[in-house]
């Protein structure tokens, strides 16, 4: 079963990443090493720093087995799945 979380700002995204990392019992340091980022990046990302690089953020999401979907207002959730 897949659970969905709506994130509308960097703080919510960071919180979701932190929750997942802790569920997997992974330290911030180990996540940084796995993703090829610095520890400071992981700390900033989890705090919701709005200037974190999108490419590195996507690497972190992938390493944690997370993904995200972009939808427009009123758009059906499955509209973009084939892109």
C-alpha cells in the first residue's frame, strides 16, 4: 500500500524526508554518503531550506525510495503518470 503526502513547501518536503530516513534507520551522515552529497546538504534539506538543489534532492528521494507527483489545480492525480 502506498501512502501519499501532500507537500506544498520546502519545510513539508524536508519533514517527509526526515520521517522516511528515520523509518529506514539511516543516519544523516550515511544518507549523505549514499547520495554523494555533503552532510550539510542533508541537514539543510530536512530543515526545509528553500535553496537546496533540485538534482541533489531528487537523488535523496530516490535513495529513500520516495517519489513525488506534480499536479495542477483540479487535475486528476493520474493525469501525468504516463509522462
